[in-house]
C-alpha cells in the first residue's frame, strides 16, 4: 500500500458550523486572556493587531472544554464571552444523519483523526437499523492503536478461481454517482481519493467522462438500465464492471434525472437531448432470468475478459435467490443496496417503505450463500446508509465482506443534507449539481484531501475496534453476529 498523505484540510465555508456559538460582547477590551487559555484555538489575535479576531465557534468544545466547563466564559474579567447552542446545529440533518454525525464527519475530513470531543460520531438517533445495536467489548480491552500495524483491513474482490486478483487495503469503495447527479469536480475528487488509497469509485450510470481516464485503475464502469454513456471504450479500460439492476433507495422505480440538470455537457455524455428529463427504466428489458443475466455478463466479458463483474441489486424479500442466481451467472461481486442510501433525489416514500433494510438483507444473503456452499466464492458488498466506521464494522459482522459508501463522502465534501439535490440547479454547495457556476465551489484537490482524511479516520477506528475485539484481520469479523448486542442492553 502506498503512503497516504494526511494533511489538515479545512472547510471552504466562510462560517463553519459547530454545536456551539461563541460571541463576545461590547464590554470586551481585548486583553487576550481568552487567547491564552483556550485549548482549541477558538480565539485568535492576528499578529500586529491589538484586537481579537471573531471567535471560531466551530472549534468550541462547550462543556467538554478540558480546562473546565466554559473555561473562557468563566475566566473573562469582564464577562464578555457568551456560549450557547448554535441555532444552525439544531437545524442540521435528521434522525439518521444527526447534527453530531454531520459535524464529526466534517471534522474527520478536516483532520484525519478520530473525534475526541463530546459529539457522537458512531451512531445516529433513528432507534433502528445500525443505530439499534453495538459491539460486545470487554471493558478491560485496551482502546489503543499501539498494535495497529499488526491489524489487516484488506479484502479481496475476487474469490473465484478465474479472473483478475484484485485486493483493496480497506474494506470499502465508492458508490456509483453519475455525471448528472453530481458535478464533475465531485467525481474527480472521489477518483483521486480512491487512487490515493488503492481502492475504487464507480462512474454511476451517466457515462465515463474523459477527465476520469487518468484514474482508470480505480474507476468502476457502471452499466445501468438506461445504458447512458455506455460504450466499449469505457468497458475495456476498467478493472471492474458493475451492472446496476436496481437501486435500494428506489427499487422498482428506475432512475430519474430532471431536465434542469441535463445540461449540454451531461446530454453529450449521455447521448441525448439537453434540458429534457431522463429516465432509466426498471428493469433491464433484456433480462428476465438467470440465463438472460448470464448473457449480459458474457457480453461484457467478450469485450473485457479480465474485468471482474459486480451486480448491484436492491433488497426484495427474495434477494437471497437473486444473489445465488448472480453467482451462477458468473458474477464476482454481489452488491446489496439498502433503502437508506441515495441522494435527496430519491423519494422518501420509496426509501422508507420499499424493500428490506440492509442490515436484514446482509444476514439473509450471507446465510443462504453459506447453505448453498458458495459463500467463499462470492464477494458480498453492502451499501445503503453506511455512515460511519462503526456501520462498516457492523455490516461485516452481519456477514458482508465489505461496504460501498456514498453519502458519507458527500458529507465530507460539505453536504448539509438539505435534500435539494434535484431541485432547480441542484446543490447550492456545488456537490450534486451540473450548473457550471455552482460546481466551481468544489476544487477536486481540496475534495480529494477531505476524502483521504475521512478514510484515514475510519481506518484508525476500525483498527482500534478490531484490537478491542481481539481480532487481527477484518476478515475474521465476517459473520460474527455473536459480537453484536442490542444497544439498550447493559
């Protein structure tokens, strides 16, 4: 594995959002005591100036200040410092992506470190899914990274006797996000980060922009039902080809790109007419059986015999049978996509009411493949609501080999979960947009560093967790449901 450069990479926003808002009143006479005593750099006095800079509230730890509760406010000689909950923090996110999860993801993307303050970075507040269970850890187990170098997080993406040998150093890679759903700078940032970590990211169903070609070794070519931008060149240049039969956030509905986001550059890539809404049908109308499925795989194998084949499916009640069918059709990877993924473009009624939650689907498929005697020949990857390093570990403990991440990468790039991905010009932060003006907000180099840092923080957490569980290899965690317990159990 190559050396990963972890460099501090701050927010591009003028005002970072934290849990606390720090304000200084008019009685302040700029004595500078707060600059001296604040352990986290909330207060600064620029060189050559006698006055303080505006407080950097996002750095404030509030009651967790290591010098004591609201140390600066208590010590200010004129009582000018006020600390309160930031109203913007209160309005962030939802029960799955809580304000704490969003802010700690930003911090990990900035520093590459495990969060050390009062904010919750492991679970959300949904009360269900991954939030409803935790690991059984001996309280006496050392929470230390001292033995981190002895812990292996790598996984193989091919367990079959034929095909290329591909191993990635961490148990995750990037989900499909198409040119049209997200901006080109976002795609480039993801590709650059995947290359730095020797893992992968997927094109999604919008085609393979030429700008991604320099990162071809870490790009997965996706073929979806609309066949947008699919050509032999992009199939030949990839090491993994993914057939997207269904998306967990909207199973049975197909894809939908509104006309406002179908700009001339998007239309050219997708070989269609600008400013018209685009639909990906459900399903592939050439595939209605395992035999049809095998013909699909044989087709791309004729073009690129060395490529591994991934099959992305949603999680209907018979998803275990679908997985076995994909195995017999010749797939190397079965990609289970649960309902909690997707951008704000996915309809809430579909995300919450159709298909099976990913945590049930993983176990169901894993057990069925074991019973069929083919579990060790098929790589099982899970996606759809993977937010944290602990979600990654829980997915593997339930039976997956690894996970595929999407939304958490966008949060690292500054997403605030506003849900405006498909409206008008798209994301006002330049992430899920195709507007030429808005997308300039994302510098690919900056975005890549943020993702590299996030991955580094996750790596540290996974190694720490495995060490406390007494494991030395992530593969030892697969299927270890005995290491899980309900979160409300003592």
